[in-house]
């Protein structure tokens, strides 16, 4: 992916380092940063309130997040917005004590929990837990979150919704579900990773004057779909089919011919000029020809020169998996390894251009086999998708595209999160379509990392298009939607995120 619109992410540890550097090394008063953070949140509250007369209820925690909440209430009160504060705990640091005195001096009312329980709908500002919290909420905080659950009205979260992990996206009991999250400096990985991304709502990244030291590197980045639009179609200047790239596909079988058919269709619609299916199965050949008469065929054992391979869709037979295994390390051709071919992946690919596309179950099996650790399971992968993708990238040397809601990409020390993609992609054959798109990109000479980011974004965009046309989406609908993917990528460009 191009860096021209790179959106960087900071984890909790990086955020703490940046805070300390800005305050201690540069001498920026923490109170100034807090005032800027509160101002950014207050503006978003006003936007959320527009067209209504809703009061604002700010719930404050014991740390700097709570102090931010008090400053938000004070600013809103000064603008004539009916804002009051409640406290999730009797504890509070010096910043909370200072902001509480200041809010009181300005006339901000403090409410009791009993009163709030009987109030009508209000905008709720969650200023309870920030990036410094660890683990699930406990004690008074947990009780406060449970008490807030039945309250009616939209919610805004300060830095992140209380009860989610900023790094992994884990969601704890009684976690807040926000319509808007205002986070500071850079967005946080957990706001864009399943399952927490469903709790964050629209994410606003507010520049409050934080400055990162030169040694700090972002923990991850977001894939911006609009930044990959130039890769959707074959180059306009291509003079003949060879310049559009030649894709080879090895997969399918007597029981799963559709996987190869879908990958073939997607590769052609993704821009490939030539396509060869490596198979000796007459049933598979007939199935491909019935849908894609443009395809060519070759025996799997025959020497074939292509620009990129797609290996694995529908490749379920152990003998076929054993046949392709040596190519993981020996074949220098760029390749997508998908589905059944993942069973043949063995260790580092020695810098061969490889993209692997496991779903969580496949990722768990691959990690268990490569690490000799039977504790890897789908649940473990889903509990920390970023860590799982990094572990796979380290073990294989490949570009990893970890499928699932909130696709994760990893290669070396680089990690990216795709903020798009929805339920339309959760259908049989969807992964075969993705593999074909990736193969077309690799065959045109697109670098594996860029191809993986672009392919994932294109796949997500056609999913959104397909579900508008067909609520009960099938994988074939994704292929048909490739004809209008340009506009869909514009529509999906960093959805639910705004830089303020």
C-alpha cells in the first residue's frame, strides 16, 4: 500500500511513551494537552447533539480519562449545553481533583447515580477508562458500567470505549458501545479489530499536540481502500494480453470444482490477461470451461511458466497437497497459498514472494504445526488477531492475510488492519474469489505486501456492493460486483474514521 495516506496506529505502550516525551522532554503542560483533548470531545458531543435538546451526562473515572471528562463537562456548560458529571469510583488522581474543583467553580452540577437512573435519555460521555487500564473492569468501575447499560441515548467514548482492550480489541463484560470514539494522537489497533470495532462506532482521531520521539514506530497502520484504487484494473497502456499478467491456478477436485472456477473468474475479472488451470481432472476441466471458456489447461506435473500462481482453492486431497509442498521453498514464482495448500506450508519461504490467506481455523492449525504448540486454536487466534498474524509472518516469511471480520495483514515488522469488510464475505467461496484477485495483482508485478492490502480492500468493497444487490450474497455475486469496484472503494475509504 502506498504511504501517501498512511494512517498509523499506536498501542497503549507507545501512547504512554509519546505522552511522557511530549510532557517531560518537550515541556508541554499536561493540562494543555487535557484541555485540547476535552475541546475535541466537546465539539463531537455538540455534533452528536445537533437537532435535539438532549442533556449530556459525563461519567468520570479515576485517572486522566476522568479528568478529561470533567473538562468536557466544563466546556459544554460554558457553551450553554446542559452537562453534568457522575463518578464511577470514589478514587481519583491529582488531575481529577484539580478538574473537579475547576468544574465546580464554573457551576457544573454533580449528579447521583440514583438520580441518573430515573432520568430520561441523554448523551452519555464515557470518560471512565483510557489506554492505561489493563484487564477487565473490576469493583466500582464494573458496577458503574453495569449501571449504565440500560441508560438511553447516544454515547461518546473518550480515547476508547471503557471495557475494551486498546491493543487486542478484546471486549470485557459490560463494555461500552459508543456511537463516536474520540481518540488522541493516533488511532488504536483495538478500535479496528474484531470484536471491539463493533463497540467503537465512528472513530475521530484528534490532534492535541502530541509529539512522538524519533525512536517511536507505529505498531500498525490502517489500509485505506481509496489508496489502492489505481491497482483495481490492468494498466491502461497494456498492448496485449501478456502485459496484463498470466495467472496459474492449482486447486479444485472432483468434490470441490467450484473453488477453482471462482478463483479463475475472479482472476480474469481482477485484470489477468491469461489464465492456466493445472489439473488432470476431466470433471474440473469441464466445470471451468462451462463458466470460463477463456481458461487454458495443463497437467499438474507439466512445466508451466506463469507470472503468478494461486495454489490451494479446493485442494483437499492429501496427494495433491504433498505434490505442491516442494514449491513452497523451491519455486521463485510469486504465489498465493490458500485453503488446502496451507497444509503444505513448511517453515520460512526463504524470501520467495508469497501471500498466505488463512482463516482463523487454518491459522491455528498452521501455528500449532510450525511452533509445535497444540494450544493454538481458533479461539486463541481470535483473542489476539494481531499477535497471531505476526507469529505467522515470523514463522513463514510470507505476507500474511488473516481473514475474518477486520482482516489483519502482516509481513516482517509491518502490520496493517483493514477497516472495511462485512457479512457479505462470510459465504462459501468468498476466499476463492479473494485468492483470484490476489493472483491477478501478483501477476501484474504488484509487490506481495501491496497486492495483499489492495486485494483485501477490493474484496471487502465488492462484498459491500454485492450485499446491496443481493441480501443473501453468494460468492459469484462478489465476482459480478468487480465491475463497479472503483466507486465502492471511494465510498469505503477509511469508513467510520475521521482525522480532526
